[in-house]
């Protein structure tokens, strides 16, 4: 095709896609960067400069999306990204990776141990036993002592946890990352929701959000005995938890990562680490949960470390976490709208992800608390 021939935008896009396919094939053969750049140059050399900047960006987007479809591990060729200003110019691609580098956040720890209760309306009444019955030794012909259970209710009320992101529809259409952009945004919001609800389950105020474990007063409480955490403090806490709960499979420790570090450094009088001497197992196979005195250790960094008069203490919890109730009215949902607000006129899209839920502790007796930890 001659240099004076005029190509339509569709023709130029088709050539960009063809260049992407041939570049993928060259990558599979182990071609060099120079060879792959030559492929692009050869495909685009006859494309005259008859598209504006907006159209040129669309061509670039088609080429990069074509490369992205070749797989996350594919090396892409590139050097400069731009449109020459002279007649007969063509696009030269910028070095670009379709593998998006993401931030990694902690996984939620409380929900897997809690009791999850589906909700069919915005409130759920849960019956609770506030006080139990007792049997009494009674002599012959004597009247038995009356003992009645005391019952109450706990009300779970829906709270909304929602995230929304607005973006141009051009970004949605032309994004060159290896994952669909809408799916990526939804997944990141879902991860954020997991982090936010876990923080609320631990420390939430109970107003407009779940009520966290820290907001309750515990009768089964003990304080660190000395100036520094020692193994005896952990044993004291273990035995502060009533015996009938200690044997349950859902009993776990909740502590800040800084406390986990302190515990790992605890030593006996001979300098041996207590974890290695039978206190538990924290040096475990990847993916396994460490244990302490036979119970899982859950790292929960929403427990403050600036408590106490000196602002340098924290708390440790041990308990049966199934007594924490999570009311799920609407589990994670997602919506995409191009009609929201001024989105239609501005050619934008809104991605919304959220859930509706509540969380409260049904009983305080199954949880023990160690205070003044430092």
C-alpha cells in the first residue's frame, strides 16, 4: 500500500491487532525485543497519519489489549508511545506489562470462626439465655427448689458497608491489564469489605457498624503480672477462661502481631524458646495457623497497642468465637451503572460493591481477656 493511500480508523485498528497477534507468536518463539519491534514497525509502516490523538489512543489500546490477551507472563515489546506529526507517521509502542501489581492486605480472621445467621429483613431477634437453671440436692419429702432459666433477646440490625468507584467508559473499554477492569475493581472492593468488617468485628462502635469484641466488658479478665509478658501470663489467661469453653474446637487466641512476636521470643531459664519447648507451634508449614497451648493464634491488628497510662500496652483475648454472631442480610453484591448521576452525559460508569450485615457478641462468658500486655 502506498504512502499516500488513506486508511480508515478501522483499517488502522485491524493492523494494530494483527501486529499484536504476530508479536505474541514471536514471543512464544523466544524472539528478541528488536525482532518484535520490527514486527510492529512492518505492520504499521503504511498507516498514514490520518487519525487524531483520541483515535490514536484507541489504536494503542487495541494493540496493548491484544498483547494482554497473550497471557500475564508474556513480555511485551516497546519503546516509545506516541504519534508522529509528519505525513506517513506510525505508532511505536511503549514498553508495557499487562500484569497489574496489586497491594496485598490481611485476610479477615473472625468471620470464619463466628456464627453466621442469614437475615430476611433489616432486623433479626435472637433469643439468648441470660441465666441457666440449677439442680439442687433435696431430702425425702422436701419441696424441690425452683430454678428457672432467664431468657432475653439480642437484636441484629442491618448496617451498610459500600464502596463505589467512578471511571470513564473509555478506560473500561481500552484498559490493557490482563484482568477485566470492572472485575478487578469489584474484587478489590470485596477484599476491602473483608478487611473493614473484620476491623468492625474486633473494634467497631456498634453505631452504624457492628459492635466489636473490644466494646464488651468481660468478667473473665486477668492482668499481666509483671513489667513484661511472660509465659505464666498466657497460662493464667488460659485458665481464666472457664473450663467448659476451653475444650471447644472454636476457641482461639486474638492478639496483635507485635504480641505474637513477643511470644515467639519467650525463653526458659536455659535460653530455649518456649514455643520449641512445647508451648505450641509457630514455626509451621506455610498456610497453617500457628497454635499456642493447643489453640489457634489469630493475628488481629485492629487491637490497639497504645492502651494504658503509658500508651504502650495492648490486650490479648482467648475464647469461643462462635458466640460472636454475624447477621448477613445481603452478602457481597456488585452493580455497574452508566446511568448514575451525570454518568450518562459524561460517558462514565460507576462500579458499586457492598454488603449489609451486623455483628454482636451474644455472651461474654466464653471469652477471657488479658490486659496491660507489653
